[in-house]
C-alpha cells in the first residue's frame, strides 16, 4: 500500500511542478495546490500507514497510531488554503489591471503605469 501511495505522491509532485512552470497564472495556482497535496501525502506516508488504536494510554493494546503526522497535515491544509486564497486574490488583482492571465506580461507593469500618468 505504501508503494502505491509513494507513486501517487510522485505523480502529484510531477504534475504540480509542471503546472508551476507554465506561463498561465491559474495553472500556477493549481500547481501549487497539487504540490501541497503531495506534501501532505508524503507526511502521511512518513507517519506510517497501519491500523492501530487511538493514541490514549490504556491497557487495551500497544500498537498506537502516531498523532503528530495528522496534526501536521491539518496545519498544512489550513496554511495551503490561506496560500491558495492569497494567490487567487493576486490573480484577480492582476487580471483587473492587465486583462491577461500571462505571467510574462507582468514585466511591463511599470511601463504601463508611466503611460497612464503621462496620458
């Protein structure tokens, strides 16, 4: 099972990096999201994929699931959601200003401001 999860996380990292290297800002945002999901999956795999008891001290068993990876993943999900919201707000502001989705056109931003001031 862990082998398939590692393969899946590798595929997610590959697609995430491929999308982050594109010129479209929306594809970059989706790539960052996929890369974040891959990182969460890697943390889950590092914690171990096995069945066990809840992490409460008791006499019932000795095989406990480690709660640290779950806490890290929950924190990473919240941070990933905040980063995605920030990137989408930057995308909306960029689209209102430039009317384009292309990241390369951001280099002309200062030239465009000077043209609006002189006009």
